[in-house]
């Protein structure tokens, strides 16, 4: 399956991450949805070629100015995309059209095929991008919590108590329980 792009084989695609990975998951969702728009334009005959130039990305730093270009065209039977990399990397592959397109026609629908669950993501400080994401990937959920559960996960039993991490976890659980059952954060202990 090397080189296959079969995103359309799945009804729903969920991307997730924590902290910087949360920010990357949001960027990946944007890439999946926007790439699908380009592939659909190609498939519907609105464009003759979809070209992605890596010159403006960090890829250029590793290719010494010989950045790769991804060029995608449609075969004459309209059953496969012809995918070609050129430049620093040379590669050619064919993708089945039905497997390369996201499952639903309208990727930006509220129940669209791409969902994001980002836990305490690093802020992407670009208001235009944030607006675009909310419009095109409406099933984006950013869990920004006062007590980050991933960063505060308890260590194994080999850590001798009382460890500050254990105390923090106990306090987090207590506050969540109090907030859930009483609607407030409750008094400090």
C-alpha cells in the first residue's frame, strides 16, 4: 500500500493530538479538507492539473533549493488520479478516484467526514485561519482545560508518594467531581 491515498475508504476521519500535536491535528484537518476540494475540482473538470509546490515550506530547507512539486492529473478514463513528484524527489503513483476523495460530497457539512479533537492545543494565532477552520471543518473540538489531564497523568507505582504529581492529580479529580456534582469548583482543601 506504499504511496496509496485511500482517505475515501472511511466514512469518518478523526484526527487528534495534545499540545503541539493538537495544533498539528487542526492543520492536518485543514489539509485534508482543502486537498479534497482540489481533487474534486480536478475530478469535475474545473481544472486540468492540481499542483502543490513545496518551495514555500520548510521542505525547501532540506532540499537545498531543489524543492519537490506534487502534480496530480486525471487519467483519460476518469478512474484514477496520476500523482507525480518531481524535483528533490521523483515518484509516480496512481490513486483510485473513489478512494482518494473524502466520503461525503460536502466536506464542510456539520456532520462532515473530518473531525478534530485537540487537547490543550497550542494556539494558532491567525484569525483568518481560525475562521476558515470553523467554516470548513465545523466538527473541530478544542479541549482547553484548567487542569490538563495528559500533562498531569500519574506516574507508575515506582514513584514514592508523596509526589507533587500525585497531589495535583488528586486535586484535579476533586475539583472535577465537585464541579460536576455541585456546579462549582468548591472550597480549596
